[in-house]
C-alpha cells in the first residue's frame, strides 16, 4: 500500500507539472446531476460526460476556476473546480441529487424554469461559498431544508413558483448577507419567523401567494435596507405596525388579499421613496391618513375593498407622480376635494362604490370625466361614481337619515 501511495503521489506531481486536473468529487457531482435530471433529453447537453474533456469544457454554462491544493508530501497541484452552474430553462426533469453538495466552490446555482421535482437536498449546505441559489418555476416539494441557514455567503435565495410546504425555517435569519428572499407562490404555512427581521441587508422580502398567518412584527424596522415588502395573498392578521415608517429605503408595500385590520398608520407618510402602496381587500378601517399626501414618489395608491370611512383627504392632490388611484369599494363620504384636480392626468382613477362621495364643483366633475374611463355603461365617470354611492357598511342609522 505504501508503494502504491508513493506512486499515486508521484503521478499527481508529474501531472501537475504539465496540466490542471479536474476535482474528482465535483466531476462526480456533475455526472450525478446529468443522470438525475434526464440529461439525455435536456434542451442542450453540449458535451456533458465527455471522458476526453475537462468538465470545464463540457458546457459554456459551467464556469470554472483554478485553485491550488497542497498534497501531503508538500507538493502543489492545480485543480479545476466549479464556480457557477447555470442550467435554467433547459428541460431538466427529475430530482436534484444529494451529491450537489460536493460543489463546495460553487457561488451561483441557477436551475430555474425546469421540471425538477422532489425535495431540495439538505446536502446543499456543503456549498459554503454559495451566493446565489435560484430554483424558481419548478415542481419542487417538501420543506425548505433548515440547512440553508448554514450558507453564510448567500445573497439571493429564490425558490418561488414551486410546491414547497411547511414553515419558513428560522435558520434563514442567520444569513447575514442575504439581500433577496423570494419564496412567493408556494404552499408555505405558519408564521413569518421573528428571526427574519434580523436581516439588516435584506432588500427584497417576497412571500406573496402562500398560506402564511400571524402578524407583521413591530420589529420590521430592523430591516433597515428593505426596498420591497410584498406579502399579498396570505392569511395575515393584525395591523400594520407604525414602525414601518422607519424604513427609509422602502419603495413597495404590497399587502393585498389578507385579513389585516386596524387603521393605516400615518407613519407611512414618512416613506419618501415609496412608489407603490397596495392594501386591496383587507379589513382596514378609519380615515385615509392625510400624511399619504407627502409621498411625492408614489405612482400607485390602491386601497380598494376595505372599510375606510371619512372623506378623501385634500392632501391626495399633492401626489404629483401618481398614475393609479384606487379608493373604490370603501365607505368614503363627503365632498370630493377640489385639489384632486392637481393630480397629473390622465390617470387610472377609481372612487366608485363608496358611501356618499359627491361634488357640486363643475370643474371637478369635468376633471373626473377626463380620466381613464372605469365605466361599464354609457354613463360618464362622475355619473357612475354618483350612481354607485350607498356602500355605507357599519354606518350609524342616523347617517342614513341625514343622507335622505
């Protein structure tokens, strides 16, 4: 055995003088990926599994890097390892093999847009240098392995449009460098782990189209880099914490189709970079905060299908970049403020199906009629708004007497 070991080391040394060799464990991992995902029927399989070539030459989508490795005898050899593997939209069918964890130098794994099924293997934790993990638009099932929390270099975790179940692992909160967490359009349940709010570098939190429940934590202000907060189409309850107003980088709030209640916090008016505020189909009550008029960058304000009351605040007229304003299907009352005419036009303007919105100002009527039509009949925009009044849920009986 000793003679064989010496001979083997001698051969490796001789090879190292003339060539760079492939890492055998990583070569095996690539072969297992090919075999487990029906590589013969990929859209493009190039020269995969060619014994006469380095795996770096199998496919241009395999990006390699050369590293040095010191042998027990002190000699240095040069080895090819995989840095990036991008097989998106390549008709991969089957499962991700556990051997993928042998790609210990991998920084990017992109398998999106295929037909992969089965679980995400826990052995993925072996890819300790991974920065980008993208498996969206597949048929992956099972739980998100908690071992993902060991990938300390991870910047982007994208697993949307799969069939993943179970809860969001709290261990994801250990990924201090994470900037994007995209788990939308799965079957995830449970609450949002409190540990997620530890991610100070997180820019995008995309959890829409799941079955998540519970409250939005008041510790949301710890997500100091957050730009996109998108949790629509879940089962979230409670209110929007006022601490959301501390997120000075926030551009998108999208909380449609939940069971959120309470009032809309006036602190949202502090978000000077906010572009979209969408709270459609919840149970919000109270007035529309006048502070929303401070949002000079806002282009989309959608508050329809709630239980908002009171008047449209005149400060809405300050929204100089608005292109969509939807306050329909609420309990709004009183006169439409003349400052509404200050809005840029034409815009998508929806204030129909409220309680008793009206105006006696001919110029306001004319302005409303000039906007993008939302009318399914031959009525003018204003006639339609006026004719759909009467949506006065939870109003005092005295109010109905006053209306009449």
